C-alpha cells in the first residue's frame, strides 16, 4: 500500500511535459503496489498549474512566493515539510536541472535513500525497480531500495504521459513555518537572443557535429530541424568550437535525451556523444564515413555528404508537408 | 580566498565495468571526472586572479592518488584523499556524509563540484552536501566570480542564464562552460611531487565505518545486462536524390514525418 508522489515543475504557469510523465508514472506504480499516487506542485500560481495536472491524478498545490529565489530553494523545503507530515513511501523527481537540485536538497534534508538517472521505473514487490543505462550504455542495470522509502530521479520520456480514467482532485495546502534553506538571490534573468528550442523534451532532434564544417553549416541543420518540427542538438566538439550554445549539447557532459527520432549529421558517434542519445527511438546517421562508430547504433545510415543530403532532405520534407 | 574542489576519481571513460558484486570496479585505472576538471580549472583561474589557494578533495580508493597528483601538477596547492576500505559500495547518503565531514575539517570560501560524474550521472551530491553544511548552493554555473561579500554566478537556464548571488562560504556546481582544463606543465609536474597530499580515514572524520559502505547501503543493484542490441544500421549508398527519397520513405514508414 505504497503512496507514491511525483514532484512537479512549472514553466510559464503550466506543468512541464516531464511533470505529466511523472504523474503518469506515479499512478502506474501506485496501481501496481495497490497504493495511491499524488503530484505536488509548489509554485507561484500553483493552483492553476495543478488543475492542468489533475487529469493525470490527485494533485496537491502549495502556493509559494518564488520571487527572486532559485526554484529548488522554494520547492525542496516545502516538499520536505510535506514528506515529514504525510510520510509517503516513494517520491519521483524529474531529472531536469531544477529537479536534480531539488532531489539533492531533499537527500540533505531528509536522509532518504535515492536512486537516480532512471530511464524506466516499474514496481517490484515492495519498492520501485529503476532501470539505468550506465557506463556509456554498455550496461543496463536495475536497482531498487532495501527499505520502503526513497527518492527516484527519473529522466524525460520514461513513460508517455496519459490521463487517468478518472481525473484527480486538486487539494490546496498552505504551509507555514517552513525552515528555509540558506538564501541565494536571483538578481537578474538574462534571455539570450536567438536561444534555440530546448532539446530535453523534443520529439525530434537534428544533431550536428564536426562534419557540418562551420557555424554557418548549422544553418542547414536548423532548417532541417524546423522542417521536422524538432530541435537542434550538437556534439561537444562543436559546442567547444563555439558554433552553437552549450544548452544544445548532447552527451556525457551535456544532456541525455530520448527523442522519437534523432538525425545525426556529420557526427562520428564517439562514446561521449552516444551516451546522450542511444535510447532514441529511431536514429538516422548522415555521414561520409560508413565506418564511423555511429554505424553501431544507427538504424539507418545514409552514406553521403551532409551538404548534399541535408538540404535535399529539408526540401523533400517541406514539399511533403505542403502537399499535405 | 580558499577554494576546495571536489574531484571524483572515476574509471577511465570507456573502460568501466562492474565487479561480480555488481559494484563499479575501481581497481582499474582512474582519472579525474571530466566534469570536475572544469571546476578545477575555474578554481585555478580564480587563484591566478585573486591569489586563492586551491585544495582538491577526493573520496576514493588507492588509485585516486594519480588524478590527485595531476591536479596538483595543474596548480592545486594541496590534496586531501579520504580512503578507507569500509567506504567501498557506499550509497549516496553515505557519500554525502563522508564529503560533508571532510569539508567540515577544511576551511574554505567556496567548494566546487562538477555537474555530475561519468560513472554515476546523479548530479545530486553537491546539493545534498550544501544542505548538510548549512551553506548556500548555486548550480549549473557558466561563470563564477567572487564579490566583496560572497559569490556571483551565471546559472544556465533554457533561454539564457540567471545571475545568482550568495554570501560565502558557499557550494557551487559548475558546467563545462567554465573552460577547458589546462595541461600540467613540466614545472607543475615537478612541483607536484613535493606538494602535500593528506590521507584521511573514516576515523579521522569521526565516522563509524558501519554507517557507510556496501553493508549499510540503502539501495542495491539487482542485475546488469548488455543493452538490447539495436538491429544494426541499414546502409543507404545511393546518389543524393535517391538516398533522400529512401530516407523520406523510411521516416514515413515509422510515422516520424
């Protein structure tokens, strides 16, 4: 009879896609364990965001003044207070930057056991069983908790978000007397012009590597991404070269993504990059060198010059779209 | 100004393996975790600019000495190596306890941690340690600058960055944007031989050996397998127009366009 919680995140007043996935996952784990699921939304305007989560199951909304503070500093102590009050069995937290900060702070606040980097989670007898891809994808491991309480950090796309058969209620909770964590002030928030679409939750990602040749070469990658309705990703080499921002970097020191489609253009597929994208649904490689390591994990490998293939592909997809 | 850089000694990327006990085999050659080296580089730059003293701190087996020595050769002033047979197999909670105890014994203005490690990919330890120490935690830094009373960082967001400020001492987690690590100079390598490397045990930290390690772990690895092989790539070697037509058909057949 485990109670499973999901810690939600809010962006622009709405729950993130990862939040809806966590709500879905919490519900499935609760069903498997014969328990209850609940999603927590701690934010300014929590109630409104919570109502968007309610179709996925019960929600608790905690209104919190977040102004001038990093998200995790607002969320972690409030989740911790609710954990102390209600003692749920397991808590799912998203593997976003804010989510990982929240999870780490919760460990510090509660001493709860933690498993992280979860690519998939199911229920095994008394606790969640967490699937992780480790060592650059060489191994898939399953881990679990020895006890009956813990935190699981779950990556994007572990499940497809799916509303519940019966929508949940929104419960509004007021928390007083929270002991806040040491203060950090957000003194400014800078939006960089031309920021690329985020890759974390993209269904389609078009990645560019050294084979794209130059910063200008990324224009054709962007054009293909736009035609496909996807986001632009990159290898570390081209980020280091300054061709594209770090936010787009896929791989060991960048982001781990799981799009339905990854189109790797001029990317050799070094292990550090492979780590970030190997669980993509479909991987297409476009590369002159058929012996490039990416052949080992691509589904379709177009042997050719990216400068010849990519613009033609963009054109073909655009033509297909306008043909309806 | 004193800066402590938390540096994990990880198996050389690509050579990682699990032992028969399903714990990471750390008897292989170890290197400094790539994400930690960016923080070391930033610490050394701050040392050059502000006269800071940089200490590297690791918790790990005997093989961790080598990456620590390299950090000293890069310019760190001293190294602290927490090593104890009882530590092997520690879970996150125990790791946090050990790092927290070690940091309590050191005097610092800033403690730096990398975004995550190549062998664990958790990215949660820094925040937990900061909470335990009762210190401000600033994360995902692309820039770190001391101020008169504390520290200011740029924290990456999906659309740019936030400017964060906190008083010191503080724990700062940073990213690759802090800059590529330098190579040790020949002079640095020579100097490193005489720089202090302190060895601490759990007893030195006042930690009961029974509270850490595999036996006290709150989590366990059940099994490890090779991932299901992808079917293997189908190669398309036609001229560009034909190749693109085949590619479009392939994407359409998988309902991706």
